[in-house]
C-alpha cells in the first residue's frame, strides 16, 4: 500500500469545475494518484463517466458529493463519500437542489442587472449546461464580458456574502445533509473547516453524526491542518484531504497538490461499510 495517494475533493463540469470527468481522471493518472473522489456540488452525474475512465487508466474512483448547508447564514459544506448513486429518492433530492440553484442564479442575474452589470441569462446557461449552476458560472460570465479582471474580484465585488448581488442558497441543515449522505450508505465529512468563521461547528456536527473532517485542503495553512488533526483525535473522527480542484478556474489545475495516503481511504471504506449495516 505504500506510495499510494488519493485526492479526495475534485469538481468536474457537472458542477462548477472546468474539466469533464474523463479529463479529471486523465489528469489524476498523470499526477500519479491511485484514487480520487469526484465531489461535485449537488450532483452525482459525473461519477459513471469517471468510473469508466478510471477502469481504463487504473485510477480508483470514489463516488462522492458536496452538499451545502446553512448555519447562522454561513455556508457549511458537507462532503459525502462512498455514497450509492442510483437511489431514485436521492437523485430526486439532488434534482431539487439543482432546480433551486437555477432559481437562485436567475435572482443573482436580476440583482446584477439592477446594478448595471448586464448580460443575457442565456450566457450563463450556455456555461452551466446541464451542471449544478453556481456562483463560479456567474463569475466566469462576468470575466468573459469584461466586468471583472479575476475570479476573486467577482466574489469581493458582487457575489460574496454581504455583497450587492449575493443571494443565499436553498437552506439545508447540516443535520439533513449528513442524513442524506448516511442514507446512501456514505460517510459525511466536514469540508474545508478553515473557511468557516463561526466557532464550535465541529462539536455541533459531531452531535449530528459527522464521520470525519477534511484536515488537508488547498486553502488550509499547515498550522490549521495541525489544529484540525487534533480535533479529529479528540472526537475520534476520520481524517480526509483533497485539493478542491475546480479545473483551471482558480488559476492552474491543482489536482493532486493535496493528497492523502491511501491508508486513510481504507479507513473511510471500513467506516462506510459499518454505516451501511446500521442503515
Ligand atoms: P455556490 O455553490 O454557487 O455558492 O458557489 C460556491 C463556489 O464558489 C465554491 O466553489 C467556492 O470555491 C467559490 N467561492 C465562494 N466564495 C469565493 C470567494 N470569495 N472567492 C473565490 N471563490 C469563491
Ligand atoms: Zn465548487
Ligand atoms: Fe466547498
Ligand atoms: Fe468543493
């Protein structure tokens, strides 16, 4: 098992990444990864394609998802791993969340229009196609139309929380997000805790049944990772990590720049198997 690594947080163009699932798997193989998790926002649509490509190229694909919950007005992301991807009720829930994203995108565009930032809605739809539409698609449209000079500018000027074109997402509780993941036989993991401003989130989530914490992430400084590692020991939680690669949308493609030893994947599998028996 030595020298086997996994990147456990990657987006495809089925949500707000820029690469197709196949391309993601090719890049993973070229980076020497043994396994990757596809964790699109509110969608499992990219997983079958990734699995097929992974079989060709010898890369293990872990079926995943990233759900957004709202706690005190703050976006808390919950990752799901080793989830079943065929249950009709689950797929309907995801379609509902994607529909809510579309309605939100319409409201974001209306707000931008009223601020004098005008572009036709079809521009946005052309970019998001069948994907779970989000603020990254809006940011790309603003960039393409010359309203901003960089993706971060879209967020600090217009789309971020408290900014003039901010529209909150559909409100899922963290408890519900964890339940949805558990119901599909998966394990639930708190994503990028470093970006969360309110304190006490990990202990709240432990009470709600969270299984792990994303200790390693492209936006986590080493000291933060050490702090979260301690928390996982304190609460006996699984440790995960990943790049949160969105393709080339946030600069260069970062697949594999954050990776964890495969041993951690083995532990996640064991826990998922245990959860499935409780269900
Ligand atoms: P959404 O799911 O539509 O709320 O969009 C979330 C996406 O926007 C995630 O991929 C984040 O990485 C990205 N995002 C959120 N805030 C910022 C920010 N301040 N700068 C750059 N990207 C951001
Ligand atoms: Zn994203
Ligand atoms: Fe996230
Ligand atoms: Fe993500």
